[in-house]
C-alpha cells in the first residue's frame, strides 16, 4: 500500500521540477525574442551572458541525478498506466529527453547558447553587407560546439546528423527524411521545368508598397483569422519567426519590404505557428508534453495558413477588395483572376521564404544536404558560399549574385539551429494531408474560408493536432490527425492540381 503514495509523490516532484525547467526555457525564448526585436544592438554581450546562464540553469535542473532517480522510481507506475495517458506519455518523453541530455555537460550547453547569441548580430551585419568572411569565425565556433554536442550523444546513431535532426524532429532519422526527399525530387524537378517558362503576369506584385499600410493589412489578416488581442503581438524583425512564453503570450514577427507584399504571406505563416502555441493543451502547459511535438508539425500549421488558406481563391474572394482599397495604385486595374494567377507564378528565385510552392522544396533539400556535409566534414566552412551557389544552379538554374542573397539569407546557422531545415519541407508535405483531413470532417471548409469564418478550421486543428501537444511522436501525431503517416503523393497531387 505504501508504494503507490510514494510513486504519486515522485510524479508530483517530477512535474514540479519539469515546470521549473519549462519556465526557464520560456524565459530564454523571451530573451531571444527581445534581442531580435527590441534590444539595443550594443546589448549583445549582456544578452549572451544572460541567455547562457539561464540555459545552464535549466540544463542543470533537468539533468540532476535526482531526476534520474525519480524516473527509475516511476517505471512501475508508467507500465501500469494507459500508454496514451497524460502521465504515461510524460514519463516516457521525460525519460527519452533525460537520457539524451544527461550526456551533455552544462558548460557545453551554456557555451552553445552564448555563441549563438553573440553570432546573431554578426550575421545581420554580414547579410546586409553580403560579407560571408565576417560571419565565418562565428559559424566556425558554432559548428565546433555542435560537433562536440554530437560527440556527446551520438552513441548508437546510424548517422551523426541523426543527433541534430532528433532535436527538431524527434524519433526521425536522416535516412527517413532522405527517402522522402528522394521521392519528392524527380516530380518537383519535372514540374518546375514544365512551369518555369509559363508566361504569368505578376508585375503588379512589385512596386511601391508603403510599410505602414502593410502593417495595417497584417493586423487585419490576423484579426480575420482569429486571435485574442490581449494575448498576441506582431513586431518587425530581420528574419520572421514566432515566439512567446505560453498560450497567452504569443509573439509573431514579420518583415516589411517597401517594394513587395511578402510581409502579408509571412504574417499568415507566422500566424499558423502562433495559433499552434495558443491552442496547446492548457493542463499540460508547464510540462514537456504541453509543447509542440516537432518543428515539422509546427511547420505544417504555418504552411497550412500561408498556402492552403492564404493563397486560396476562396480567401482572396473575401480579402482582395481590401487589398485593392489599401493599394489602389497597384491593384485597381487588376482583376481577381489575374491577381490569383500572379501569386501562383512559378519562378525559381534566390530567397527561400519568398519562393513559390513548387520551387520551395528544392531550397530545403539544398540546405538539408549542405548540413549533412558540414556535420560529416565533407565541406570546409569557408567553401560554403561556392557549394551553395553550385547547388542553386544545379537545382533551380539560378545564379547567386552575392552571399546576402545566398548562403547568408537564413538566420538558422547563426542561432546554432543545425538540423532544422528539413522540417520546413516535412511540414509543407504534412500540411496538405492535414488540410485534406479537415476537408473530410468539415465539408463546407471552402465556403467558411470564403466567408471569412475561420472558427471551424481553428477548432478542428485545436482538437486534432494542437491538443495532442508532444505526447506522441510527430508521425503518430500526424497519423492520429489524418489517418496516415507522412506521404509524398498528396502533396505532389496538390501541386499539380493547383499549378498545372
């Protein structure tokens, strides 16, 4: 009789400890958000120290041997519970994370955080000046620390890159992602060749778009999609992202370009990330199981709102008059059909976040392959611009004019996020499967979108994806939401149906 109360006590102590670790992690997110949006540039050194300290404390609290003792004590309880229950999945996930983290010294974890915080402003300046050489020392330090991290936890991994991929897409191997991409690549290459010479007028999407009006439109779109103003905010930044400290503290960002409307689609994209955070299970909020299960699933939400909603004809039937009112000089003489065709023009370009849906995947594959080369030592870091440019030509037939439009365009490496890029295409593929599942359950989905009524879509996503948190693996989460693990064909069918 005494064992059950002891296990219950151990479970409560574990939850208390995990709550503290979660709080520290979210504090780090706010420090990072502030650095990228509000902090005076000269504060970088202070912020690097602060973030490293918080990360070290979180790591020490989580890898404390007492956590291991609690997990051992809880094994009989875990085995007696329904495997799908909140407590059983919490214990299993914590054990998996603990067994990986306990091999990493807290000093290394702090050093990785410090190096990333210091590197970000260096990257911003290097990108602006298209000067890869000035960023190279920061990148070398980040990669050095990442490889030390891999050495700590690579025991048993089939490939060294598996260690880094697992941080972003748990229980997914490099070989599995490679197989998915190899299935996608030939049809994408064929479709790009078929569509790239098609004459589609999108000249009206380039011109004079005052950022103040873009800002107003971005807020209007978020309001139309649905949010609580007292729990969301939108800010400008160099590279758009979503962050925040919890369900009721959602912070999305965008980037206003005075010569284009990319901010509108960027805002839709980050809204999807924000909604995922906003609808996470409240009763699990301070526990590991209460967060997103992977960045691939996270990305499925952002790509769904950006593309399946934001580029759809029903949405623009509803919203195009507002765009015309906001920018009459650009759109008063452009009818809806012409506009809709314009936002679906297929033109291989330089910038991933501005890429059309058809060429987007090739940008991700390029980065996925380069990251494996970095981790396996198959490329010297100083040669990355040349390798990048060669792949851009091979995959998209695009000549890269400078490093700011090439190897320096993404923020991820400056933040130490090596292993991340494949999740963009994983999520893009999954977004179509999720959209089709919503359509099966909500037959009037397109009518709702056309009417600007997004409650049914938000509710479905909340119940079938967001409410699961990270209780299950990414593929199990997708299977529970759609009936299938990830599959290339629905995505390829969608592209051909939409574009060809």
